[in-house]
C-alpha cells in the first residue's frame, strides 16, 4: 500500500478536514540530553538542574548517547530513513520556562524522516506518513497560582529532558483517525522501551494541526494548532471540536485565523492561546556547540537487530499460532509485560485460548482490584499453566480452580500442592453424585413439580444446590447429565400420575 498523499476526502458538511499531529515523547534515559542531571518525575522543583540545563554562560552541552539510540529505535520501527549525518539547531523563542531563550533541536536535517505507520481505521488498513522524527530538549514547566493571587513559578527540572518529536504528514481527517494513530504509536514506543507513554505525567504529549477547506479546494485551509491534550480521549474530542469550530466559521463567511489554541477538557472546547508563529520567527541557525551527529552503518545494523517483535506483528502471530480471536490478541498485547506473561503461559499449557480466557477473566480482574502490575503478580506463568492443566484433566472444576487460584495468590504455592493439602480434587464418581442429586430433589419437592410443569429455569437452581452439597467438587459435566436424567424421569412420573 502506498502512503497517503495529501488528505482524505472525508467531508464535514461542505468542508474537508485535514489533520496532522506532532507527538512529543520523553525518552527513557536516566539523565538529560545534554548534561548529567536526573530525569526523575515528581522531584522537588529545581533540584535536578545544573549550569548546562540552566543555560548559564560558558556551559557546554554534551549529547547523551542513550537518547540517540532510543531515537534510532523509534525511527527504525516506523520505517523511517535514517540520516547518516544530521544537525542540531537553535530554535529561538522567549518564554519564562526556556532558560536559554532558545531550544536545541533539529531543523532542516533531522535524524529520521520519510517514515510511515499502517493501522486499521474504519475497517480498512491505511498508511499514514511520518514526515520526520527529530531529537530535542524539553522546556521547563510553569506552575501557575490557583487563582488566589499567588505568582506563577518556574520549575526547570524538565528543562533539558530528552525528547523525540514525531511529525506526521497531514494524512488524517477526523478525531477517530488521530486517536487511532496516537494509540498505535504509543504502543510501539512502549514496546520499544523508548518512552513510558504516560500522557497524564506528560511523558507523551500530542499537538494537532487542524485545517478546513471547501470540498472542491485543492489545498488545505488555514492551519490551527491545538495543544494541551493529555489523554487519548482528549485527542479525539479536541480534533473533532476544532473541525466543527472551523466549519462554523467558514459557514458564516468568515476566515479562520492562524493561531495556537489550547484544549479545555472541563468545558469541552478549544481556547485561544496566542497567534501562531511562522518558521522565520524562530530564527533557526546551526547549534555552534554541538558537532554533526554521525550514525555508522554498524550502529544502524545493531539497533535494527535489537528491535523486539512489535505489537501488530505479535497479534498476527498469535492469531495464527494460537487461534486467538482479534479481541483477545488486542487485549493481551496492551503491554509487553502482559504479552510475555500470556505467551509463556500458552506455551507451557499448550493451549493459547484456554490461557487467554483465564488471563482475561480472572488474572486481569485481580490486577485491577488490587492495583497490581503484571510484573508483581505472585503466580508465575508455569504455575498458572499447571492450574489450567488441572481443569483440562478433570482434576478441578472451574469453581474449584478459582478457589485454588486465590490460594496460589495468597501463599505462592503451586496448584498441585494446594489440591493435595486441601483435598480439593474434583470427583467424577457417578454413584456419589447420583446420591447427592436424589437427596437434593427430595428436599425440594415443590420445585421439582414446578420444573415438571415447564419451569425449566429451575434447572440452574438444582445444579447450584448439587454443587453446594458436594462442596464444589462434583464434576459439573457429569452432575449436569445425572441431574438432567433424574429430572426427566421424575417429570415423566409426574405426567403419568
């Protein structure tokens, strides 16, 4: 499939929307991009700074090699062309949280360019262009007062934190496409261990460039940049709101102004922030304190070979190897840790669907309830596979298995040990089950008469009573068959009498 050129002809009334994204991803390095200061989130304000990231006179930047490696991984995973020689530049602008009054970034010669991502949208696969991925440093953060008259303060801990900026081609036309792209990109970056993807903490930030034009125009209209989208939901809502806002402006015969707007999630609308700068306003020029960034063929091969299996590839393989439905594969590949846990369980058990069913229903419920991570879960994939094998072999019913699972979580013991210690083995003794069935029916003569007269829903009641009477240890398939046979016999007797 060829990359999409221009924008899709999807109409918003009488207009066509064009959407491009700028995604800033904080790289998972221990230190900043041009100095040795830490990048820990939540540290006391201005405790992770030095002369370099404060922009003090005479301080010289030194490029973080780990940041370069992570940027390379992102570029390779998104099919970018990697420049053997790229340059850093100074982007000049004046804002309280930019201590140097310029940002070190890459401009006309970025590290990565001409890439793409392919993802399903609206039931079909579409390819979206990535214009560039470049390295840069983050700015600081303004801490605004809470409306009580206290002054705005500046925290420069974030100044100099390494970022990659992923700039897409204007290939989208809706909030649905925007959220699909960001979701897919975030997933890749997390799998690569390039970025933790935490939008709430600002590790992943997204800006959208939205424009509207009449459907017969060949070129997109005036571009408006939308900022402050700190969740996937906000990306969709902000883009859709801005499309509608600009459509209404054009419908009134007015012109859309080029500007930067912020998304206000509380009221569900974009708000004016400032007039949009033009590229010449930034007065880019080559960074004199950093040499060109050179990437050798050997470095490129090393990074290419180290790339993990990406989530889309993993899902496709699971669907073929384990016969998983797309829903299961999507859910289980949400994080690398969950994906690894599932696959290890499926391989140990030899049954991917059984492993998938238990993990999605039982294990994820425990993680949500206790706010645990997969990494901290006390039951290993091998131990879970042993438990599920007990179900397959008829040793445990699903009810007993849940009881054993809870004990495994509490004690760390294996399923076989718990079954033996607590005598939880399921019974398939037909005579014993028949005796219990007869006793249960004898205790509920009125319900038996109602069942015989057509109240079939009572079967579940009888089944529950039988299982309770046997402490959940009856083989449910055998108990079901015996109960059904005995109720049928008693129904016939009732009819004859």
